[in-house]
């Protein structure tokens, strides 16, 4: 029996997934999550094609799921700040109109 190879980037996907959740309250979490999803999808495809050749499927699945969560958190954070900026911009514009500027 041959020794199985570790899936390429399985550790990187796990780290990116964890970091995307931790930094989800910043815009960085969105970017890290997207990168983790991309790398994780490639690794998952490789494992599904030849499961007898690779090990480390648990790490890549966990990282992929955490990347999904981190991407959602980062996206919600980005939408939140866009709404805040639009509200503050509207209030500022209204204040300028009231002052006659």
C-alpha cells in the first residue's frame, strides 16, 4: 500500500478559513474568504477525482466551510458600512441644503 499524499493547500485553506472568520468584521475577511473558497474548491475537486490518493479531506472541508462563513460575514459587514455611508451622506447633504449652501 502506498502512502497517501496530503491534499495541496489543505493547511492554507484551513488557515484562510479561520482568518476570514476572525477578520470578518473588517473588509479583509471577505477577501480571505474568497481566496479560501477558490483554493478549497480546487482541493475538493482533486479529492473527489481520486480519493485513494489523498488524505487531509477533513481539513480542506473545514477550511472551505469556514471560508463560506467568513465570506458571508465580510459581505454583511461591507453592506453595513455602505448603508452607513449612504445614510451619513444623505444627512450631510440635507444639512447643507438647509443651511443654503
